[in-house]
C-alpha cells in the first residue's frame, strides 16, 4: 500500500512539475539572486563571494554554502549554456518537490499509524508546489522530511546507539549548511523522539553527545573557512542586514511592499553601493553587527511601529502576499486554513504528535516575525501544514448514502 501511494504521488508530482517546467514563473535565477551570484563567483574565481549586484564585496557568508555549491556544480557542468544550467537546476527542484510530496504518507504512518493523512497532504503539497530555483527552499523542504524519517529510524533502532546518533547528527549538520533555521524544526523532533521512546537520562546523553559532535564536525570546515577570512567564529553574516532592512522608518511587513516603496533598495547592499562599500571596508561580520545594533535600537525606540510590523509579518508568514505563481500562494492559504482545525483536532484527541506540531509551529516562524516576510520562508515547514490539513480531511467521516 505504502509503495503504491509513494509512486502514485511521485508520478502526479512529476507530471505537475513537468507542466511548470514548460510554463515557468518566478524562477529567480537571474541577476539579483545572492546564491546564484555566489555560485558564479565560485566557478570563475574559486571562492564563495560577491553576492550583490551593486559591487564586488569579496568573500561572503551571507548564505549557507550548500545550495550555492550545488548551483556552482551545475554552472561548472554547463559553462557555455544558460539554457542547460537552468534546466539542470529546475529538474533538480522538480525532483525535490516530487519526493517531498511522495514521502508524506510515510511521515503520516510514523505520526498516526496510517498513510491516509499523508496521502491527502501529498495532494495538497503537489498543488502548492513551485520552482524557487534561486534559493534552497525546495531542498530544505525535502531535507527536513528526510531528516524526520531518517532520525526516527535511527532513534527507534536497537544497538549501536553512538553510531546511530552520529549519523543523525551528521545529517543535521548537512541540513544546517543548507539552511540554518532547520534547527528550529529538527531539534523539537529529536526531543519528541527521545521523550516518546522513554529514553533514560544516561541513554539520552549517549545519544545527544555523539549527535551534537557529529553535527559540529560537519559544520566545522565552514566555521574554519570563515575564521580564516575574518578572524571570527561565524556561520552566517546576514541577520543584522535582514533586521536593518526590516525595521526602520520606511519598513513594511513584506519584501514585496519594501521593493515597491524603495525601502529595501535604499538600505540593502544588494542595490546600494554605499552600503556595499561599507560592508567591504568593515568586513561582513563587523558590518552585520553594526546593522544589527542599529536595528535593535530602532526596535526598542519604536515599540508601536514594531508591533504593527510584527503583526503584519505574522499574518504574511501564514498567508503570504500573492506573488507569481499566485496559484501556489493561494494554495498555501487553503492549506493553512485547513491545517488550523486539523491541529486543533489533534489537540482535542490528545495525540502525541500535536506536541511536536505545536513546538515547530511556535518556534520556527519566530525569526521571520522580525524580518520582512517572503513566501519562501514558509516552505521548509509547509509539509507539516499539509499533514495537519490532511489529518482534518481524512478525519471527516464520509456522508452516509441515502
């Protein structure tokens, strides 16, 4: 049964993805995409750097390295053909979306012992799928699903707990290099697994210590690279920039609104050469600290304005501003509306899974409530909303025949 569900959803998602491939909308692979710019610098100059259009700013850690490395690999394969490069990236994203939808019945079986909510959730996931090829979102989405399934098998297996924990930690380290915010979803899941398996303190420590060490070892080369560049232990250098462009006198809740009113362009190194030059002269970590301190000072001195911005960003995280392809945005709205009563039904039935849903829905968006809203920020946990919506749809009893 589960294999039939997997291949049926996989085939349906691949078919819909093929339709999107021949009717592309909003690919974000052109100028202005930081990860694509970093990939081009890596291919042409041998280092990850120069993420902005305004000017060359040198080595960068504004984004995690894994997806720029993938884009650079595609550019290396097809250096003379933008068509083949774009095709390779789109096909990879298409496959990632298809696998994400097809795996939901297996996640559903882990959570509730039945694939049915996952089948319904997979259909919703297909309907909401889109190519965000210039960013890591589709791969982070799939990566978290694979981590949930893999970590579950590793925790519940018997014997060799140190090696099982190390393997789970290495997987989390790889995910961290794809998108650091995955910690806010992966850590609650690991805690949920350890609690529901009734691990004793000693056994919990035997799992968590090699788990954390393996994750750190995977991340360590990136940390060492950044230390050699700037003499500081950093993993990313764009939080201050994001806060600064999101919390100021001209700020709006969503990125789309800030692009329209010119606020983002006036303050971000992407389009402001003065900001880019300052970043280059100070170094990314120092520049990021400066902008973070300025943003926090503004937030403290403008509590009412900050509250309005935050409320708007909360609303837009769960119900994003429609951007092409609008079909995907409206499907996210529908999934959110269905997931709310689905989650409440889980709470009413006192299902253990409700705890991990609550933790992730509470923790994961916190960062995105203080920076400008963008649809791709929702994607890494959209599959959980799809599952909650699927739980509601499959829990509604069929109408008896008359």
